[in-house]
C-alpha cells in the first residue's frame, strides 16, 4: 500500500502540537510540584465544555472560543491544585496520596459532566475558518494549520515567559531544585497555583485545537491524558525539550501506523515505542529530574 507522505506530515505535525501542549504541562507539574496529575484529562474535557458554553451563550467568534477554553482550563487547573496539592503537599506519602486524589477528582468530574451535559458529544465552531489548502497531494484545513501555528506560538511565548519573568524563573527554580527554591524564599503555594494555571491553560488550548477535529464529550480527556503521559515519560519527566522531541516522534508514529496498518494498532505501536525508549534510556530522551534531585 502506498503511503501519502504529505498526509502523514500534516497529521504528525498536528498531533505533535497537541500532544506537546499536554506533555509539557504534565512534565512541568511533576518536576516542580512532584504531582502526577491524573486529572489532567479532566482539565482537557472541562475546558472543552467551557469553550462550547462560550460559543453557545457568548459568541461563536473563533478567538472568543479559544480564549474561553484557555481560561476554563486555567481555572480547573487551579481548582485541582487547591483540592489535591495544597492539602497534601507536606503530608506523608504525598506522591501516592496526590495521585489517588487526582484520580478520584477525575472520576468525579466525569460523572459531573455526564449529569450536567449528558453523554452526547458537542461540536465546537471552527476557530480558524472553513478554508482549505493543498499541501502536495494532501488537503489541509484552516483548522489544522491554525492549530499547528497556534500551538508553537504559545509554546514559544511560554518559554520566553519562563526565562524572563519573575514567576517563570520561580517555576524553573522549583523544577530544578524544589528544596533550594523554598530555602531562598520562593512561595510554594503561590508558585504552585501559577504552575496549575499555566499548565491548565495549555490543556485548555489543546482541547479547543483538538476539538476542531474531535467533538467534546465527558470522556474526551481520557485519550489525550494517555497520550500526554506517553510523551512526557518518553521525553523524560521535567524536560521540555525532551517532551517536544517525544511529541514529534509519537505524532509521527501515530500517523504512520494509522495510514499503514490501521488506527486500532496506534496504542500498541506507541506503547512499544515508550518501552524501547525506557529500556535504552530509563530517564527518557532527555530526562533530568533524578539527576537534579539526587
């Protein structure tokens, strides 16, 4: 079977952009707060509903929907920080307790969405218009182009903010050495809320961008959570460059698998990929956390 390389390139770029937003959020939360956030998929789903509500009751204008998703994601992220991080951080077995807490929050959140919105999927209006373009033999929609460009612009802005703002520098200090950051007077709780807001906003952005292809539903965050975890682990928890590299590789693997042997084998090939990566490099492609914290 002949593979359309142009289609593979576009699909891989789109998936890498979405998975990169999710994986970087998961990596930042773990490396700065020591929190394995099993509710990151819930942020994704609730942010999608926030964008849908904005489209229904405020304005269907694309930028309004996009901003609504980001704000909803940031608010839900902060709520999870209040419920799962602040009460547990200084308690024994914090990592295990917070993992169970975020998993419970995720399950409760799914039931809330089912009760509030029902099981029916909800579409979002086109954020970037309905135009289409030709890229070689592939037809690329404006939504795909907009999602790819927006993702990378936001990631560059986040990187700039992290390097040049006071709060960004505090978050980077916590990622490198949480104990040292606390000793020099960096406020743990306020910085934690900033981390949860930023990473929640990234998940909200990913929700709106992916929902240009897939509808919003109570369980729409499960698959993105799984893919984000795969990318974050393969890239190395705590490494933003590693997450970006892994996102590109995972997106390429998914696109190639889907067009060559079928979409039902996507998760199999992705799990094989992460197993191979972790066998060769147990800390991931560019993992740094264990080295820094030892």
